[in-house]
C-alpha cells in the first residue's frame, strides 16, 4: 500500500471538504460540479481509511486487554482477522484510476459498410445505449443526427449525463468507456428477400465530455463555416444556413452539426463535441508518452479494432477483447448491458492489480 499516495489523497479530500463548506463556491456552478464530483470520488477512500484505522485501534486495545487477561486472546484473533480485508480494500482504491471516470460522455455512432442494414444496426445500438441509460437514471440528449431512409441512423451524436453528482465518482464514462470500437452484426437484413445472413458493422466512439476548464480553444484556432442543412427538418431547417462546420486548424479536427434550427445552437453543439475530441486526443498523447509502469495502470482493454459481434440467428453476443460470450442478445439490445460491462471492468481491474503488484516488487 502506498502510504505517500494515501496521505496525498486524504489531504486532497480534506481540502475539497473545506471548499464545499465555503458559501462563495456556489457562485460558480461549474466549479461546484467539478469539486463535488472529485469529493464523491474520494469519499469511499476516506471511509475505507477511517474503517481501517478504527480496526487497528480495536486491535491495539484487544492486545492490551489480552496482555492483562489471557482470556481476551481469542478476541485479538477475531479483530486481527478483520484487518486483512480492510487493507486489501484500501489498497485496491489506491491503484491509480481513470481520471475521467466521474465524467459524462458523448457517444458518436456511425454506420459503416453494409448500406441500409448498417444504418439500421447503428439505430439498434443507439436504442440499446438509450435504454441502458434510462435503466441507470441517466439523461440522454441528442446533439446531432442524420437519419437513414428505413428508420436507422447514418451518424448520430448524443450526450449521456448523470443526474447530479455520481456516487463514488462512478460517472457515465466509468461504464460506457468500454464501448468505443467497431461493432459487428450478423443477421438477415429486412431488405434480404432470400433469407441470407449478412454481416455489417457500425463504429462507436465514446468521449468523456470536456468542460471549458479541461480544454481551452483559442478563437483564432478555429474556422467556422455555415451551410444549409440536409435531410428532413422543420420550417427553418433546409431553408436557412443554420448548419455549422467547425475546423480546429492546429489538429485538422472537423465537427459538423445541423440538428438545431439556429446557427448559434448548432455552433454550441459542435463546440461541445470538439472539446471532447480534443480532450481525448490529449489523453491519448499523454498515454503514448507515458512510461511502461504508467501504461500498466491506464486502461488495458484494447478498444481500437472490432470489439464485439451481435449474432441474431444464435441470439449470441461475443466480446472479442476478453472472450466473453452470452446467449441473451435480445436482452442486451434491450439495455441489459451490465453483465458485459461488468466482465470488462473486472478484466481491467485484474490487469491494474497485476500491474500494481509488478511495480511494487521492483527495487
């Protein structure tokens, strides 16, 4: 167990507690939200530390009693046995966690190869994440969407948010960060007249939603173009230049939004996505430049290639990163994603623990 890290985190917790008690902080809601999330993230660590210290005090008291009266020897053994689980629990909490776990996310889903079938599958994924969010009491906000002819989606961006401060710092990112990658579907498309099984795919990108304080964008670093929206829309859409395309010149990142009726709303939506993409890029660069020891402690489940297959004829879902297979595809598409995500989180936890053990054994 890293004593220095524990001391540092407990000091941070105490400082955050003082900040939250200061009435002046409530004039800045963004600061309140940021401090509240970090405080909630560290609260379980503080509680585990208090429990461990109390157990250690009980053990010391039991040993004093046993020294005076041997009949208390049994109590010493009982109290001592309770220490190991508490030490293990606190030790796991001290392993560096993903710094974005408490954040909300932006999910982008894009139809890939497969034409209309791919767009329909992208729509299925959107409904799956929406239902999963509803089960957890999260809020889903459509930022931008391009629908397909048969009811699917060609390209959609949604924000998924917690209501209030996430408990224990476990925000939307802590669960949905595993979903980024290529999702493959095997089924008979509605457009298939001969009943043949087709394979198509859709891409999912999950980004921790960045706040202004996370990413600063210089006004001179962006180019904003406006154009007329395409696709179905209301009275203003398709008749005015309300769609917005923002290009971040230093990185070449391009974001377009046309879902809203006003140019200002589309610009704000595009900036939200742009900030989140730039935050993700900065994190990737930091991870790439990190030492081998640090890489052992960042996310270990590869999300860059095909990650999952949804086989409709066999009602099977397979996650290729960890060898997970289950025959409840209908339930998963209905929002019952937790068993899959739990398996991914456990694989990541085991890898982090192994990395921490390896690091601690080094001279």
